[in-house]
C-alpha cells in the first residue's frame, strides 16, 4: 500500500518515491504527498519527475487497489515499475483546498444542523445541512461570525482515537449519511482550538485558522425540505 505522507504533514510539497504499479487507473507509488479524491476533497495534481528530467503531469489522484493512483495527463511520458521519481504537488491549488476545507470545518461547528453533503473546490466549497426553519442563518451575519472566529487564529491539530472510542461517542460524527473510515483500529481526528471543532476527518488542513484569510458566505440555497446548501468562498 502507498505510504500516505499527507496524513501526518499536509505541508509536504514533494517527496522521493518509487513506482510500484502502472495500469489503467494510473501510476501507483510506494509513498506520496498527493491526496486522493475523497471526503468531498478533490484529488491533487502536480508532476512526477524522473532523475533524467522526464516529467509526467498528474491531473488527478484517486484511491486504487494496491494504493493511490496518480492519473497522468493524456499523452504524457510513460513510467515503469521501479522508476525513481520526485512527486511534486501543484502546491497553490492544494493550499487553496486546505484553506477551504478548514473553513468548512469552522462553518460546520457554527451551524446547528446535521451535515447531509459537502464539496471542496478551488477557492470555494459548500456544506448541505438538515436545518429546521428557525436555524437557517442569515448569510451576512454568518459571514461576519465565521470571520471573527478565523481572525482569532485558533490552532488546528491532528490526533487519533480508537474505533471503540468513536463508537462510544457517536456525536463526534457530524455527517448524517457518510461515516468515517473504520476497521483499521484508529480514526484520525481534527481539533480546532480548545472548543471550536473536534471531529473525524481524513483530509488536509491548515495549522491555524489565520491562514484561511477572510471568507464570504456567497449563497444559502433551498435544496429540499429542511435541506439548505451553504456556499463559502475565499475572498483572496
């Protein structure tokens, strides 16, 4: 299986790796800094570069049998099993994903409703909530409230709990339809500050809220009975 370096350090921009498989799904490495599509977060893009300078553009990253598959651009040079490469992220794009993802965690903590869906984009994202009419927030008021929390620059940290601990504390899971991956014996948790947010998540995040910068709630949409979609965007 591919060693997932991004799980412990989302700020790694590159790593040396060895190709372990090449197939229809893409190029599998023994280790990677590339995040695969999942949990509403897009897969990373970037390049795989051999020592001779041959560069393979990567347009997407996905989970695959045997590890994580890096999807090459159409017509890209081919790699072979055993090739040594430098795996380098499109860091600007990944960092925007991290800013949006962390901002969505803040929003999730401040809206009183279960999460029914979500999506992270390049500079924007959204969460869908199961909301009672009296709990639907005002767009402008929510914008200012969230920016106040972000400006406080709370730290963001990673920890782990056991499967049994999560089962004993089901309120930690905010999503109504998707459960965090279990079965490996432990679950990755994201904590913001002392009391802003604490929930399971496998995605990439910032080290502190101040890195998000100012955000804006751009739209609150009606997506069905008690279901409201709250859209968020980075201002800069």
